[in-house]
């Protein structure tokens, strides 16, 4: 018999077993709730610490302590949901009450993977000056009972536990994010604009101009919607809204219609890394100043960030800085042209803070500086300008946001 070869095989099996086997129960240790008429939380705190100390002595127990001191589980369904959300195998919790000098402690061990109560243990003690010894004795008794229902994992049992973990936790993770936003607020349009329109179209005479110059500030309403399904997000917003009053700041008048039309459309995708806190997308920003034939439809890139559940940030940018010119033949050797020049590209920064699960407040800043010219090219070195616009737009938006979380609604129903 080749003892050397047999020894290598046994050594390999031991190393393999140690390398690929976790052999540990993932345990959550909850709080013990005081049900006495005279509340004394110190007993529950001491009891939990003593049980934690006992459980940590077991090498095959990986114990996670519930840090929230006022979190108690009144039912197994609450304990089940907490255990599942933290991806544990077992949760240990309980309650106690004091009658006179008698201490009664009830402890439970719940298995969320198999959905069964593994243990319900009752222990008693006497409240005296030696309360620490009493609590330590109860804790040792609870640990021994837990040890009975959670024996050391065999390889076969560990395979079964791993399958249950994979089935339960993956099922939880594939729930589809479904969020719906409704936004309503007011936009303050400011900045400086020079709008020049030719009033004479005789190319042989000097051009006469109708010039409008000013900031044309207004306050008008904007309505928007956004929907997120899984990792895809679609946003749309626009204003001014028909039927809503418009306040013209420069004229100090309330009007029925606005001088502005705005429409924003975005389609975004939440990135699978960084825990899907970031979404990248693209969209278009359609805007025009009414009665002045000036319209833009620039492509913008957008970044959404959800670092916290109650905070959302976004940034959009039109990526073009350079000039662009378009020409088309109109006969007789003439060409019509349109020329754009972007000094500061259209960009916006916004944030939403949710002061409750559903309601939030949004603020947004937008800025762009650009020029536009349209006319007819007569000769290579001569042109007739029909329209010339210099736009320096700055706007501020403030509004309310209502967010419906359909996944959260389902979770509440299942509690």
C-alpha cells in the first residue's frame, strides 16, 4: 500500500474541504423586549450582551448584532423580513418581564430559509444583587438550546443551506424597481436677449431692423413625469402650461400665455456597478421664444445619481461648444444659411430632497449662452442677414415632487 500517495490524497481532501466550505451559521442577534409594567431596559441590554458573548465562542457561528436599540420584533413575520433583508440564516430574539423578584425570559430562534420556528425557550431567574450571575446563567442556557437546534454543519447540510440561500436571496434581489414621479413647479426665466429681425427685404437697400433687447423675465409653470422600471428611466417635462397664469416680471403683469415653450425628454440607464446609484442617458431640450422664430433642439447627455433614498441629483450638458453652419441652394446662385455659435453650452444642475417617502422638493439651475444668425448668401463675401439673435439664458426652477414606489407598496402589503 502506498502510504505516501494516500497521505497526499487525504491532505488534498482536507484542504479542499477547508477552502470551499464555509461551515458557519449566519446569525442575527436581536433585542429582548421588556414587557413588564415597570420598564427596565438594562436587563434586556445585559441579557443580549451576555448571549452575544456566549454565541461568539462558537466557531461555526457568525453573529451580527442588531444595532438599533429600540428595534423589537413583535411577530415572526417582522423577524423574517429583517433576517431576509440582511441575508442571514437564523435570527435570535425574544422578550422578558419581571414580576416581583422573578425574571421570566422567552427566547426564539427563527429560520427564514425554511420558514420555521427552530426554538422557543423559556428561562426563569431571580432579580437580586447577583443579577449579573442570573443573566449569565440564563444566557448559557439559551446558548445550549440554540446549539441543539443549530448543530455543526455537515457538508451535505451546508450544500442544502447554500441552495436555500441562493433561492431565497436571489428571489428577493430580482424584484423590479418601479418608481413613478410627478413634478409640478414654477420656473423663473431670466438672462439677456437681443432679438433682431429685418423689416425690409430689399437686398439693394440698407436693412431696417426691429430690435427687441432685454431679459424678458417670466415666472411660468412646468409639469413633469418620470418613470423607472428596473434599470431604465424616462423623464419628460414641459411648460408653460395652458390655463395657468404667467407673471411677466419686467411688465409687472399676470398674463394668460407665456413667451416661452420648453420641453425636456431624457432616456437613461442605471449602471450595474456602483450599486446602481448612477444612471447615464441622453435626451433633447426643445425650447423657443415665442413670436421670435428662435428655436433650439439640442442633444444633451444626462447623469442621475441616487446616493441616498431621500436624495437625487442630476446634471445635463449639451456637448457642443463649436460653431455650426448650414447652407441650402435657393436658385439664381443664392444660398440660404443658418449659423449657430455656442459660447457656453446648455447645462443644468438639479437636486431633489425627499422629506418623506412620497413627497420631495426639487431645485434646478439652467444656463446657456449662444448666438444665431439666418439669412441669404449673395456672393462668397456678401450676405443679407434676415435674423440675428444673441441669447444669454439663465433660469431657476422650484417645485414639488410626488414619488410612488410600487415595490415598497408591495413590501408593505406582504408584511
